[in-house]
C-alpha cells in the first residue's frame, strides 16, 4: 500500500547532486511530490527534504541507494507521524478587493494567515501550514480575483531528534567542508 514519506538527506553542497538524486527516483518511476533544499544546522552541510508516495519496501531501497552517493552523509525516511512539517504559501490579490470590505480580512484571519506586504495594486498574503490548509485558503481567495499563488515544498524536522543529532555531531569533527 502506498503511503506518504518524508525523506531527509544530509549532503555536501556539490554541483550535479540534485540531478543524480532526481535520477534515482526517475529510474524507479517515482514522482517527487515536493523537494526543498537548504543549509542545515551544521555549517557546510545541506539538507534535502523530499516528499514521495510509495510502498515502504520501495522507499527503503531508494534511501539505501541515495545513501550510497559520495556526497550524501546520511539519508533517512520518515512516515508523516514521525515528523513535524509545514509549508509556506503566498497569495496575491488586487488591493481593490482587499480594501473593498471586511470579507477578505475575515478570510485571512479565519485561516490564521497574515498580510505580508501591501502595494499600490496588490496585497500579498502569507499562510504557513499543511498542504490542506494552504489549499483551503487558495480556494477561499480564488473567488476574489487571486492573481498569484505559490507554495513551497515541505520543510520538516523529525520528532525524535536525539539519534539524528548524535549522528550529525559525530560527523562535525571529522567532516570539514570549506
């Protein structure tokens, strides 16, 4: 049975790694639902957060193959219940719609979003939450002339940080990226 997994990959920051990682999924005909990359808590170590839907045995095989890449320090997969995760979404609506009444303001407050920026022609609204929550706000605002929308990929941290933190701390003294 297919389930959603979050794969966290700690890596060096090298050219071509993203391509090689995506090829691992492509060769197995696995679609990546979301991918983000950023610096991690350790200087010189980057972190990919990849969301996929697949069977448990397939995700185990993919993570093992990712772990074999030279630049990969550690790859781990988690079920949704084992991570804390969020996404960020931005919505652009005409300022005339926003200033024409309290309805949009009510929608923004009801969805625990916030006005990020007000310009002459448009307003940017920000919502942090799960995909379902950002989609619900999208649907609510789409009736008011929504002119722009973007949602980030998932960012996630494992709920059980001890073993992962210990592993990363072990790497720090022996692994020096400059």
